[in-house]
């Protein structure tokens, strides 16, 4: 006896059966099953809801990592800490040094008001900053060709000993790394959600197939091909997976939309969401769910049918 | 049509239930299959529509070796064989008419509604076309099963003790339907242990009687 000839199953026929209306009523060969139908719908909706958040997390962390790694990489800061009687001279020296350093596009001494703003979250709005030994900050914008940070550091050390060059690498790198890892975690979550959805749909399909063992036996007896029987189950579960996922996606997108708008104070958390065309990404979730439902049910159907002659 | 050459069969590799059977069923013939309970009549019939495969020997159906058939090939074979069981199963969530038309539906063929009406009339189930199978009586179920078995106009009709649960009048009615099919050229293989049934059939149509005894197939009766 030959092994069951599953390769002869026609995917194109299955797809046609899935997408075209069931005029002949072949789908009706499978009795309606309330429990597995509800289980599939609920699972698909719940997984899609979670997938929307995982997607939002992946996109937001992606944006964050990109911003930190590109925008911040273009700027460095020179911090000048010197005794009050020397700080003005050292500031002038630093500005001169920066002006004459190749690869620096622009240097700007931050006004006291900006420094106050930076300190406000820690000291509150009414603290007399001018009375504190606050260092002066010079924001330096790098030119496209870049500059030699080590040479600048040595030059500043020689000409203005109170000046320290901070290229943000120390704190930027771990943040970029964290953002990138969060993005990977978001993507892994999406994969896990997809796998879980597949497992749940497979279980529901298997429960339905097991409950309809007699129906399958009768259909085989009267000459139904595996593809015909499988299609009846596949169509049903694929549609349920797509409809459930569509509902879950709409709910998830609604929940994301209701999050507070992104602002500077909220930083990362309020930026958790979709921006512009990014709102189209979640619309792929019902499609992905339908594909998962299709593959999972097809696999479960064929495995089950192999056991029935 | 059906040809067995030194065929043997045993379940799960155990002792053979059927051994060294050779048989040729010519087109248009009417054969009865008899034998005591447990002798292997149902197993023999299941071999005929490839529900089981021989463990030894050769089995040809419509010229094809059943052991060489793919799953789709087996499905195609079964569309040429109509089967009626003693405990016929239906799709209980669909009405009788749809159950009878099911072989056409799963084959992707269009259902000819007037022809379906004629078939329902032939088996006297016109009034039950919308009835759900669980609501049918034993005789009605068997007639519905026969209608489902013949709707694809199969070459071979296999009936596995279809009258086992029926009274004499209903059994005769079913036999009459099978005789009519045989007269129209269909090959019939009818398993029964009811000798009166065989005698009644012999008065209407030329039949041969096969008997399974001691694991082997024999020709029985006056036409040996």
C-alpha cells in the first residue's frame, strides 16, 4: 500500500474553495459546532488584541532606538565647571576652541533659562539656579564629516581645564541597546502570539474534527476526497479566525487610540502607539490570523483524515 | 469488475479471517453472500470498496489494484460503488434529500432536482425529503441509504445485510429495488443470512450465492 498521497492535495483548489462562495453547499457537510466556533472566535480576538499592543511596542521602541541612535549621535555637550572667577574666561576659551575645531557645524552656549528648565524636574520651578554652582553647558552639533573627539578632549583639557566633553555615548548606548531589545521582545511577542493563536485554532479544529469523526467516515464512504472534507473545515475555521481577529484588532486599535497623546513629558510611555501610516500595520493582523487559521486547520484536518480510510 | 486472486485478510496482522479467496464478479451479475455470523461477510464487503486492504493476494476493482490506489484514487473508486449498510449512517444535521444528494455534492457535481425528485419517488420517500434522518423509521433509512448509494449511478451496489432490521414486507420492497437496479445493468452484491430472501430473489432474477465458511469463499446452492 502506498503512503497516503498528501502531496497531491491541491493548494490552489483549497484557496479557491476558501475564497469563492460555497454555491454547492459543501461547507454544510460539517455540522455547526457552537462551542468550538465561540472558542475560535474568542481566541482569535484575544490574540489579535494582544498582537496590536505587541506591534505598538515594537514600532514605538523602534522609533525610540532610531531617534536615540541618530539624532543624539549628532550632538555632544561640553560641560564647564570652574570657580566663579574663572568660569567666564573658560567659557570664552571653550567657544573659541570649538569654533576652530574641524568637523563641528555649530556650538551654542545654553542660556540660563534652558539650564533652569533642565534642572526644573529635580529642583522645582522656584529654585534660584543662579545661586547654585551649576555648570555651563555648550551644545555642539557635529558636521557630517564628524570630528576627532579625543583630540578635542585633549585640547580642552589643555586650554580650559574645567571643560569636559560629553559625547553621550556612556548613557546613549545602553538606552539604544535597551530600546532595540524591547523592539526584539515586541517582535518575539508577536511571534509567540501567532504561535499561540495557531495552537488554539489547531486544538479547536481537532476538537471539531474529533466530534465529527462519524461525519468524516460517512463522507469518505460516499467518495469524498480529502481535499473536499478538509476544505469544509478549513473555510469555517479560517473565517472564524479572521472575523475574531478583526474584532480584536479594532478593539486593540481603539485602546491604543485612547492612550494619552505623545508629549515630551510623557516621553516613551505616551509614545506607545502608531503614527501616520503605522496605523495600517495592525490591519495585517486579521490577515495573518486567517493565514494561521488556514495553515493550522489544514494541518489538523489532513492529519486526522490520514487516520480514516 | 471485482476480482480477487488468492486474497487473504487478517486484522492487525493476526490470524487471517479470510484466506485464499479467488473471485470474479462480472458486470451485471447479482450475487448473494452468505455465511454464519462472524464468518467475515462484512470484512469481505469492506475489502470490495477498499475500506480494508488485503494482507495477501491481489484485489482488483474496475481493473485497478486497490493496494496501488492513492487516497484520491480510493475516493474515486467509492464513487463507482454504492454501499448500503445494516446500520446506515447519515449526516444527521441535514435533511433526507440533501443526504441522498451528498455524493453529488462532495463530488462537485450539480444536483439535478427533478432527477432527485424521481429518486425520492422511486424509494417512496417523497414526503420525507425535508425530514431529518433521526426521524426516519428503519425501512425508510434503508431506502434512503439505497437512494444515496445509487444517485451517482454506480457500477456496483454492495448491500451489507440491509434487511437485518426490517420486517418481511419492507425487506421485499428493498429487494425489489435492488432487483430493478440489477435489471438496469447494475452489479449487485448482497450479504444476507436470510435464505427466504435468496429464494425470493431467485424467482425474479438470476443470482449466484457465495458462502464464506472456514475462512474461505465457496459457491453455494444449486448453481454450484
